[in-house]
C-alpha cells in the first residue's frame, strides 16, 4: 500500500513509519511526506531517506483551497492512504470525505479521553493511572473517529507532562507502524487490532 504522511513539526512518528517500512515484510511504503510548514524538521529527514516531500505554507490561504492543493499532491504521488502524524491543521470536510476510511491519525491520549491539546497534563490533573496513545480513523470531528488501537502508558508518581510525553512517544513509535501495517492488510487479518478492524473499518 502507498502511504502519504502529513506532518507539521518534528516528525518523529513519520520517522517511525519510515523506518518500519524498510523491513522486508512491511506491507506499506511511504510515497510522500507533505507539510503545511516548510521548516518542519521531518522534511529534511524524509528527503535524506529518498522519500518525496512537498511543503507549502498555509498562511493566507483559504482552508478548502489549501486542502485541495494537498489532495492534488497526494493523488499525484499515488497515495492509497494518508497518515496524519502531528499535522496541526483542522482538515476541511471535503478533504476528510475524500479520504474517508483511508486516513488515520495518532493522538497522545487514551481516546475518547482528552481530545485536542495538553493531553498529558489533563491525564495527570485528573489523577489517571494511565496516559497513552490512540490510532483512529479520521472523521470530520476532531480526534473523534473509530479507535483502531491504543497503548496504555502508566503514569508514575512525580510525572510531569514532559516526562509522560516522552514515554508516550516511545509507545507511539511502536503503535503507529504496527497499526498502519495491520490496517492496510485488514482483509487478510480481520481480527487484528483489538479485534476491532472488522467492525470498524471494513
Ligand atoms: C504526537 O504526540 C502525536 O500523537 C500528536 O502530535 C505529536 C507529533 O509528534 N498528534 P512528532 O512530530 O511525530 O514527533
């Protein structure tokens, strides 16, 4: 399967997806890393690894027009799937509709808890025993689509949002490639991923 990754920043999850794709048995390949931020650090990394990149600043552009531009690039790259990885833009309904069922996002909380920002601080403030991360199918509402997989990360005494975030990142970097691989092969592995792919994504 051909996957395009959308990033806005560091791109460590994109890097995890990229390196996992180097394994012989990996059922997906990255065909494009695209960004609304030409300075996104992940672009240089993708370039160095020989993955096509595209970036265009969204500033001053209408959301629909910008998303149409992104969509055009994804299609030109031959993408079958889109993986959002720290893409800090709300997507237009048209864009989401166009990629319905073929676009995943990673979010640093145990959804449905703590959508949006500051997830780790919310989990600590609430006295939760676990933070974590989730992979979900993207639907028009923010961080709201069907959850495909999650990893729980124990909150330790004295944890700060930063220390918890660091451990959740390790979990993210394992979970995203594994989930994406399972997702693109879901017809062969219908019971993988909490056994939920059949019910949620087929
Ligand atoms: C990750 O924590 C992800 O869950 C969230 O944004 C962050 C992106 O980090 N959506 P990186 O750019 O992949 O390092």
